[in-house]
């Protein structure tokens, strides 16, 4: 018997080339994280401003909270939708690792489903009631937000566990019923803080961008948003460096060494750090300039680039972790080219359809979809 | 045994069923309800019926809240659950159909976007544009059903995919069309039922009530026809389950028909005839009927696929046929990845085997309880019958382990009940015999029924003649366990069989359709001819 048991993937070939699945995984995960960051980061922004806005002297907070309220359910909708895509592709490439780690933390993993449903309805409740200032709505939002924090924690647990097969056997024997948590892994806590703090940072960049677009209609309100979000963005990005370092120190030494010696990983890492710094500078500087908003928009773009690079780095790190156990290059491949082509065509068609619907909405002019909840 | 087995209190299969039924209920409403909204809106606009438009607006809000949140996330829930309970099956399906899911995802993405836009733009979009968005939703949601339907039907009828391994052969398999029609009918049926949830209080009430009733009636009328078509296309072995006396199957069939009929009656009475009767209670009851229909349908769909999860590819215990062969020759302890104990002599090992090998479908004392199913088994008998476990009534995969494993598990099974001690008298002889029959023969035979009937062999024999045959049973068929019951039980059993087989037969039984020993040879797996689509 092997000392580290790794489930085999069976004899069926992959229905497409590994590089294609890798690209799709990285891209869909980036988009999923962007949406997730909006839901999580937007959640805390809404929460803070909702409570702050209850005082009459903070009308801007009140207004921002109610604008965010209408967006939050949609952020979650796209988090889930894009997450499904990432879930699909991770199963193609890393199914045997992913299923195993999910089973080991099975109870919590499955708990994600009812928790998400609750948080989602909580967001809707907030979006319907926040304006009327009903007593419960801030409280419900707070609960939803905490639930989402919990969901994120389960995810981090699973994603860390799936790349540590040497921890599996002992964990399974300890609790075969799935009542496990992967907190024995020292990197889990910094990883979690890294992603939650990153979510707040990224959403703040999105908000700065959003505020810039408000400037024209309402200078004072727009500037207020831009300046606040730029501050939060800068602070969180600063913190993010600390959490990142902590994480780097918490991952096993031999893996960190391989990572820092891998030219590709170092390049991606370096670029990610530089783009983070660039995003921070651009947004901070842009927020002080009264009118010029190109800098803030560029900073927002850079923060998305940072996110993408970080997802790439995360992928490379996973490959180092799994090096002794997985060899994607050795998988049998038998591409279903016709179906892949059909998918691509339909995908473009789908984007065009959504674009068409958004154009209908834009043409009607009266409402902007993102700023208007179901009513 | 490749993956760790998630050792739950309830069998994993039940968990999947629970999540799936809820999801299927809401997701079919998501398809039908969108269609309902689009059609209703265009009627309302054409007739300039403000009350009806207002109904559509309110209904669309309910629709979005239910389908976007609950429907979507329970769908993710199915992914999670099948990955936890049947990782091998999930991985297999992913390898075959990841692009189908990718395509489905595109439709899903369009569907979600359209739904969000649709509910939000009742005031802001021009009437025409708003309807266009509604119809985009309809097409996208039905197309996502179309694609998923291909994957789901593949699991029961992979058709020529088995030989060609061609994606399209898998999707457009023998039950693709009948199932698509059935699911569409169910969607229409549920759209009507859910239509009552937002029923207006006053103005337009009767109109909506009648209109929704029409949808229920339409769905309920197509349903029997499409199901009949569907059942004509399923494999022979699946159809046989309908008259094997499975209690669950019987309940599901009765329930499915009953709930459909009740919904139909309520729709006709309180919908079409007297709309003012359509108050909360009938609406609630309609929803229960809808859920009942889905539950019954899902139960049957899952049941008739047994012992497979993907017919001819993967057994329902998440093992490939080839893997079972390896397990039978080498044993579990040398091949399984995640065992709780390496000590094969311990009773923990037997328990571990129970969860590993039987726990996906059985619990100890709860759902599909093992306890009363193995009542009366001793270790010896259990270890023996386990090698024929796939012969019982055909629902179970071949035993995935070697002789030592069978003994360990056998000991565990025997320990679930106190061993039988009888004081047999003339008064209880028949009753005891019946119990012994249930434990030792009844899993594989009936006396007078149509499942491997024993009447032919034992008709007009005295108890002692019957008794004399028992020692030879093990040799009679390579699929029968050796007879080892204590003497008093053997006598009671002989008495019972002789008594039953001597009863006059009310009518001629159809020839037994049960698998014969030849087709059931353990060595001819997985080519089991009676499982082919005729």
C-alpha cells in the first residue's frame, strides 16, 4: 500500500487539451473571485455605511449603503454562476484531489449550500428593506456577511487540503464522517486573511471606479466615494503585503524554495507585486486629483490585473505542491474538437445575447441595471 | 474504495436524492415558469389587461427569488453532493461531458442574466423589449434542460456510446427524446401549480386561476403519454423492477399517479370550475402534489438504474466492473486507498467494510435498513450469500472483495441481530418457516410469484422430500449459497415451502422472467444480455 494514497482518475481520456482547461480554469476563477470580492467586500462596505448612515450627518453613507444594497444580490448571483464554471474545470484537471479533500471536510463542505442560500436571501432582504430603514435589515446583512466569511473559510480549507495529500489519511481516520477542519495546516489562516482582505481591497478599487463615474452627476458624493475607497484600498493593499509574507512563511519551506526558484513563478510574482503597487499609487494619486479620472480607472484595471496574476501564481503554487502526486502532462487526451468549437460559438453567442439585453436596458435609459434592484 | 468513503449517518444515496428532489422541483419550475411568464405577459399586453400585467410582475419577483437563489444554489448543491458521495461517477461524467456542461453553463449564464433583467425592468423597458428578454430567458432555460437531459438519460441508456465513445452518441441516447418531452411536460405542470402562488386577491383572480389550471391540465395530460414512451425505451432489466415486489417502487408508482391525479382534480375543481375555492390550502396542497410527483419520478429514475450509476460503465457503489474483479481476487485491504483499520481480523474492519461496500445505499437501522434485511443470517451464510449479492433481486453490484472480506463483513452483518432460537410447535411451524424462507431463500426466490418461483421444483412434495433437497442446493446452481440452517429451522422451512407450493394456483403464472444461471454467471460480467436494450 502506498504511504500517501492518491485516488486514480480512471481510464477515460480528457476531452480537451490540458492547456485549454488550464486557461479556462484560471480565467473563470479570476472572474469568480472578482464577483466574490464584490459580494464580500461590498457586504462590509454596505454594512459599515448602513450603520454609519443611520446618523443624520452622514447622508453619503446612507446613500451608498442603499445603492450597494441593490447590487449585492447580483454580485452573489454572479459569484455563484462564475463559480460553477471554475468548479467544473477544477474537477477536470484535479478531480481526484478535489473530491478527496471535499470528502474529508464533507460536513462543512456541504454546509456551504444552506449557508449560501441563507446569505443570499439575507442580501435580498437587505436590498428590499435597507432604504426603509427597518430595524432588522442591518442585522440581517451582518449575519449574511458573517455567513459568507464562514463560507470563504470552508473554501480556503478545502483548497489548501486538496493540495496536501500527505495530510489525508490521518484526517480521514480521525473523522471519517467528514467533521474535519484543515486548520492543522499553518498556511490556512494567513491564506484566509489574505483572500478576505484582498476582497475588501479589490472591491474598494471597484468602488473608486464607480465613484469616478458618479462625479459627473454629483460631484460631492462621487468625490466622497472615491476618496474613501482609495484610502481603504491603499490600507488593505498595504496589509495584503503583510498577509502575503506571512503566507509565504507558513507554507512548507521546501515548497517556498521551489516557488522562489521557479523563473515563471518569480516573474508572475514580481509582476503581481508591481501591478499591486501601481494600482495603489494610481488610485491614491487619482483620488486627490479633482477631475482627472483616468488614473483611478487605470488603477482599477491594474488591480484586476493583479488579481489575475495572483490567480496564476496560486495555480503555479498548487502545481508545486502536487508535483509528487500529479502529472497533468501524462494524462491521456482525446479532444472533442467539434464540441469544443460548438462551445466556443455558443459562448460568443451567449455573450452577444447578454450584451444585447444590456443594450436594450441602456437604450431605455431610465434605469441602470446595476443600480436598480428588483422591485 | 479509490476515494475515501464519506461515512454518514444516512446513506449517501438518500442525501443525493434529498438535494436532487428539491433542485429538480425548483429547476423545472424555472423552465416552465419562465415560459408561463413570457406567454402570460404577451397575452396581458395584447389584451391590455393591467391586472394581468401586475400579476406577471408580482409573479416574476417570486419566480426570481425562488429560482435564482434556491434553484441555482441547490444545483451547485447537487454538484457538491455527488462529488462527496460518488466521486468516481462524477469524475467519469466530467470526463465524458465536461463540454456539455460548459455549453449548459453558457445557457445558464444567459438565463440568469435574463432573469435578473426581466424582473427589474417592468417599468423601464418598452413592452416589446421586455418581452424579448422574457423569451430569451425561455429559450436559454429550455436549452439548459435540453443539455442536462442528455447527460441524465445517458446514465441509464448510454446506447451506442458504449462501443463508440462518441460524445453525440452519449447525448442523443435512446431515452433522450422521451425524457425531454417528459421533463418539458413536468415543467409546464409545475408552472401551472406555482402560478397560484402569486394569485391576485381580487381583480383578475378568476382569469389567472383558470389560466394556471390549463397549464396543469396540459402537463398532466402529456405526462402519462411521454412516460409510457420513456418506459418503452428503458432497458429490460429496468423494466423488470416494476414487478419484483419492491415496496419502494410500488409506493413511488402509486404516489406519482396519485399526486398527478389529485393535482389534476384540484386544477379542474378549484381552478377551472370554481376559482374562488382556490385559497391557501388547495394551493399548498398543489405544491405538495408537485413535490410528490417529482419525488416519485426521481425515486423511480434512480431505482431502475440499479445496480449501475452509469449503465454498463460504473456500478452504483462507485466501482468499475474491472475494479471489482481486482477486488475479488486481491481483497479490499490490499487495494483500497482509505481504510480505517489495517487489521483485517478486527471487528472494526468488518464494520469499515460495511460502510465502504454497503453504506452508499443502506443504513444500519434507518433508511433501507440492513438490520432487518439480514435478520436470520449467520456468519457462514452471510459470507456465502455475499458472493451472490448481485443475484438477489438484481439491484446490487457484485461483491467487491475476496473470501476474507466476505467473512469479515459476514460477521458484521450477523452481529446486527441476535441469532435465532426457536421452540417450534405445530402452531408456529408455518410462521417460523416463512421467516426462515425470508432470510434464506426469499431474497432470490418466491414460491408462487413470478420472481424465480420455486413452485416448479417443489410442487406436490412432502416436507421431508423438500427437506431432502436442501443439502444439494449449493451444487444446484453456482449462484446459490450452501444451505446451512440448523435442523429445526430447516424442518420449518421445508414445511412452509411444501405448504405454499401445494396451494392451488388461482391462475397460470407467466413464465419467470428472472435471470437464469447461465446469463447470471459471475464470470460473464459485464456483458449481461438481459440488460441490453431490446
